C-alpha cells in the first residue's frame, strides 16, 4: 500500500513525506474520495474554509503541482493525480490505499460470518483492524478532512464491535478484556461496546465487574445525556443479575432439543447482506417475527433456513419447520392442521392434541411459553393462515416466508427479497455448474444470469442444465436462452421450472388481475404507470389501481414508486406466453393498438407544445379514446419523455413488427424534438430508421420524406454532414414532387444549416434564401421565424456580422409578433452574440443574460451551453479567466447532457483557453490535445482548427517551431470553413516572423 489514511497521512511508506500544510489537506481530500473527481470548490473549502483568497484557484494549482513533483520523487507514476475540467482526482489501484483494503477485508469478514464461518470472519476482521495506526488522518486540522475522516473512524469502531461479537461466540472472552476495557474508556457513550465488555466479564466469571461496568455507564449517560441506558443494555444488566446469559454455552441447553429444520444448502450465495441484517435485527433489536416475502423463485425458503441455522444456538429448545403450501399444487394447509403438525414436532402425543382449533392453539402457545424456540412458517398463503400459529412467548423467533405480502398481520418486520446483483448471480451459477467452467467464460456467464433475470431459481435451473451437460459451453446455454420461444422453456429441470412457479402465483389472483397481468406482458419497458395500465386494459383508473395493488401483493408486479410499476423480465416473458394461447389473438391486437395509441397521443401533444407553442399539430391524429389519461401524461411535461424514453423507442420497433406502420413512423416523429434537444441521438437514429422502413413498406412517400428530414438532424449533430445533406436532398425532392410546400420550406432551412456546418456558408445561404422566398410567398410569419433563426446563425458563423445583425433584428421582431418563446430565446442569443463580436459589449451582455434565462426556463440545454460559452469568452476578454473557466465548465455540463459532441469540443476548447490565461499551460495543452483527437475523429474541422490554435498558443514561448506548425494547420482549416478566425491566426503567424 502506497497511501495510508488510517492514521497520520502516509505516502510511499513514510509518515512525513508531504509536509506542507495545504498540500497535506489537498492530498487528504483526494485520497478520501479516491477514484472520483473532487470539485475545485470542495478543495478550496477544505484548505481555506470560510475565507478563501481571490487567488485560491491559482494557489490550488500550485499545491497540485508540488504534490505531483513530490510523488514523482517518491517513484510514483506521474498520472496519479489527474486533472479534470471540474477539479482533480487521485487514480490508484484499490490495493494502494489502506482504507480500500480495510473496507474489502471487512466485507469479506461479514460475508464469512453470514455464511456460518466464524473463524474465517474473525481472521478477516483482525486483518482489517491491524491496518489502523491511530485516528484517520490525524494531525490534519481541516474541518472538511476531519468530517470525512470521522466517518472512517466510525467504520473502524463498527468493525471492532462486529469482530468482538464473533470472538465472544468463539469463546475468546478472556483475550478481549484489555481491548474492550480500553475501547470503553475511549468511547464511554458507545452502548454496544459497554455491553460486549459486560458479556466478556460475565463469561469469565466476573459478574460483579460486569455490573460495575453497567453502573458506570448509567452514571455517564445520566450526566452527559440526561437519559437512561438503552433497552438492550438494561436487558443485559438484568440477565447478568439473574446469571442467565447466552454466553453460558451449550451445557445449559435442554436434553430434549427438537430439530425439524431442513438441511441448509451448501451453495447458498447472494443474500449475505440481507442475512446479516436479519441476524442483526433479531440479535440486537429482539425482532421476534420476521416476514420474508418475494416473487416466485427468489430464494425465500433458502434464506429463512440459513438465518435459522445461523441463530440456532440462541434458541436451544426447539427448531421447527412447516410448509404451509400457500403456493403449490396442494391446497393451502388449514391452521388447525398446521398446529397439529407443529405440536407433533414438539413431541406432543396425538391423543393429547385437541379437536377444537382454539384448544389446539392454546396448547401450542402453552407448549412454547417456557421455551426459547425457533419456528419457520414457510410458503404462507395469507395473514389469516399464519396469525393463529404465532407464539405469544417473548423468547421465540418466527420466520415466515410468502409470495404475498402479509399486510394483515399485526406484528412482524417485513423484508421483500430483491433480485441478486450480477456478481452474486454469477457466483451462484458457478457453485451449481462448476466455478472453473464459469470463470473460463465470464461474458457468457454474465449473459446467462442476465437472461435468468438474476432470479435464484432460474439461475439454479440454468446451472443444473450445465452441470448435467459437460460438453456444453456456457455460451451454448446463453444462446439457447436468447433464442427460440424464450428463456422459460429452457429454465426447467425435472418437475421444477420457473414457468410452473409463476403459474402457481398467477392462479392465486382474481380473474380481473389475471387479465391485466396478461396484457401488461405487451408493455416493452421496464417501468409503466397506472395510467398506461388503465389505457392498456381499458379500465377506469381506480379499478386499475386496485388490480395493480393485488398484483404487487402477489409479487407478480413491483411498485417501484407510488403509481409506477415494473415486471421482472421472466414474469413479463411468462405474461406474454399467456397471450399466445389459442383464442387470445384479438385480445392481444386490440390491447396493443390501445397501448400505441395512448403513447402516440401523449407524445404528439407534447411535441406540439415544445415545437410550436401549441399553434399547430406536427401530426394529424383522430381524437384519443381516453382523453383524461392522455391529459394526465401531458401534464407531466417533458419529464414524460424522460421517463418513457426507452419505452417509446421499443414501441416504434414493436409497431413495425406487429403491422402498425402509421403508428410506427408517427411515434418516431412525435418523439423527435425530445431526442434532439436531449442529445439522445442513438435513439433518434434507431426510431427514425425503423419509421423510415415502415413508411417505405406502406408506400407513404410523404411519411418517407418526414423520416428522412428528421433522421438527418441526428447526423448533423454527429458531424456526419455529407450523410445529413444527402438525406435532406432526397427529402426535398420528394416534398417538391408531392407539392408539400410547408414541408419543403422546413427541409430547405434545415439543409441551409447543414451546408453551413460543413463549411459551405455560401450554399447554406442559398438554401435559406429559397426557404425565405417560399415563406414570403405564403405570408407565413410563424415559418419565417424559423428561417430567420437559421439565417442569422449562418451569417454569424460566416463572420458577416452586419448582415447577421440585420436578420437577427428581423428575427427578434417576428418572434414577438407570433409570441414564440423558444425562438425569442434564440433571437436574443444570436443578436447578443453578433453585438459581442462587433464590440458592443453592454447590450451584448444584456441580451445574452436574457437569452440564458429563457433557455433555462425551457430546458434547452444545448442553447444554454452556447450562451454560457459566449458569456465566458466575454469574461476572458475582459481579463477574468477564472470566471470564464467556471462558465465554460457549466456550459460543458449542459451541452454534454444535450449529447452534442461538437458542442462539447467547443466548450472544452474555450475552457482550455481560459485555463491558459490563468497561467496553467500544462493543463491547457493537455485539454487542447484531447479535443484535437476527438474533433479529428468527428470530422469537426472548425473545432480541430481551434484546438490547433490553442496548442500553438501554449507552445509559442517554449517551442516556436511547433507553434508555427500548429498555426499553419489551423489556418488551412479555418480557410476551408470560411471562418473569420483565420485573420487572427494570420496575425499570430506574422508575429512569429
């Protein structure tokens, strides 16, 4: 380990290798958040707290520079400390930092403890605790550092307490006395440590000392906090007084121990955290009834048996288990029969078991009243079934498993089992099929467990298939799960199958719930809301909500958050199979059309609001069947798009596959603006490619032109200019031939921007002039606004500022006349940019600030970033590079969220210029070089030129020849795209001469 923070700061094996106070604070902050970027603002707060100097950022850069030099002198790599536009970070292997090693060893200890391996757990805990050399980062006075270091100190204490618990169970109390006494002296208010010291003293026969420890704690709690000790410590005190402690060992168990638990399977995995939590709740909080529910195949019974086995020593009088057949092919066990079975397990003769149910329950509770017993009630059908079986004694533990949520029980802590995570799922597959086979094909193994939906039963069955087919590769099973009728057919072994498990759950719900469940299998997304379910099932919303609640209680659906639901992948697959049954084809197609109609109407209505303020609809649609559900979706605003993005993409493909071509291309068009503004270009290309294919197959040439026009916008954002122009030219020819005048103008103004973006401003203006002529002929001011928007932007990029200002003012005037807020923001932004370039700084600043406010209100992240960059340039030119850098960083975040890769290059180029003006040549040079690589890959010639210009500026004082070379390349590119920046580069080259 090359870095140590579990004690005084240690680097490279020494305690004082970094001595400067500020440098130590910065390095400590970076190590506390190793592997992540620490924002500059956080580092400044840590070093200077409430009173940072004006030069704080510059001084911080000096600290980082000194640290890099110091680390290099110690033989550490130069890239340990990395620079990011947001701040700085430490990039090290987890084994290089003692805090990371500590966390991993503690995690291993907890896993071993949960698996019933106390000796192994103790070894890991002690290895972890041995890493500590004192309080974390001792000697660094920064409040920010101390606050984060205290969290590490708390983790050490928690690990120590967990380790002591294990060692007490291993009968090592005598060895713990000194360590516990010292720990209690240092942390007198920590009740768990005090209780552990009392247990250790009692275990070695020093009950009087244990009572003294309690009295001292009670006095301290009263003096310091004004409270009595907690319930757990008071109970422990009473047990010491009574001489009755769990530490008293196996010799106190009764000779008539009843053991009815099933064998705990040896390959149990993936539930260590849940198991550890349940054990802790039972041991520390005396939670005597635990309700474990989950979907079919989630491993409820296995977990309950393992928890019972781990806690068996605490319940020495009886270990009972009964299957209540709540979800099986048998009828659920009646409470009377269940009580009779449990009484027989306790050894009560059959002749003593009463016939009356109330008498049986009374005998059952009487038998348990004086025992410390553990009872597992497995596979419960309902709360009514298990309520009579609950013991009344305080010393019994009851674990109840069910596929339904047992809401009707008056007591009990519920735990709904989640799915396994990928690592746990792969580990389980390896334990069943053989770890060597799984380790040899990790990617295939990951695909298998993904197709199993991370469901334990499915993974066990898949592993069993592999185990019995030694010639199969793991990839063979992955292929079978992904092909054919679906994974359910493959996930079967003998009488066990995932599909059969789901069938039992399906049979337990009402016919109305069964119908909705079948139809939900059509929904292609991970999540859906109650309104979508109502539209799909053609039911009133309140009735739909009741049905969904029933499905959630049966674990056939999961309520991710109020009103929003999801189906497990395999459960959705099972629901789909139900709709393939004979006689359900009409039911399926009608439901699918309702699903498509609902999403299309919401998306189209939102598109009309975003694109035109509601003045016209981009699509002509019949009235919706459920206008109240559509209105509720529209009320969510653009957030509806964000929530349903994946669903909308999948529905476009589903519409094509199921023979709904109109829904297919119209849905793609309706979500275009959301995809474009949000930078979701992959989804835009996918939906419009599918929509284009559907339009072509249906012979709808107008729809073909629409798809081509909007598909080209994604290629424009991706700097694939030639492809964008080609698609627009085809769309333009189609629209002209079909006489679609409005659509022809739309394509012309898009085509003009595309030519300009590719450096051909002249051809771009020709297209825009044609669009303007057509628009003036039609006297359509709403369309003319869009034409002027693009014309002013092209003239701005071309450097024809006088013309750009004239057109921009016309644009601004028209936006006010037609009341188009989106275009008003664009107009103010463009005029502000032109005024800035012309030297009119005061009006430019006012216009840009107003445009920024409007774009933020509308959620136009790309436009927001453009304006922030322009204001940043103004700040840099005014001699305020620190403020400029902050604005460019903010712009980079906004444009990155919009997904515009060229815009990201622009923001990073400008950020590098601001960093250079702050004097950090190395960081600026590094950032420009990275932008050059990205811009070259994208074919973005203007940003390539700006990156080359920036590199030359960084090198001109140290390497004039290299600077000349870079400026020469930049000049050639600026000339290709007809950029006004070429004149500045010509001047700089002349100065070198």
